[in-house]
C-alpha cells in the first residue's frame, strides 16, 4: 500500500469527540502535495492516526451547506 502524505493547512473545527478520545473534525488538508480540500473525518488526539472520511472541494462544500440550510433540524 502506498504512503499517503497529508498536511493539515487549517483546522476549521471539532464537531464531536468519541469515548475513545478521537475527534471528528473539519479541516483544510493537502493530500499528497495537491491543492487543499475540505476534509471531514475522525482523528486521533495528535493527528497521528485517522479514520475514514470524506473530502470536498469548495464548490461541493457550498452545495452541502445549501442542502443543510434547507433541513429543519
């Protein structure tokens, strides 16, 4: 399996914390030296490990925002 390199360019916010101490976070991350994208996933406390997540472009994040704004929560 190839090494995946990442750089967290900006930590945007913590959404929740699990009982194991991992945080679900929204960050701006550059994957393998490419342009940074918005990323939502679980992270170990010092970002040494990560869970599965989703990565969104700016346009995709705006579309998601628009969808969420139509929901009655």
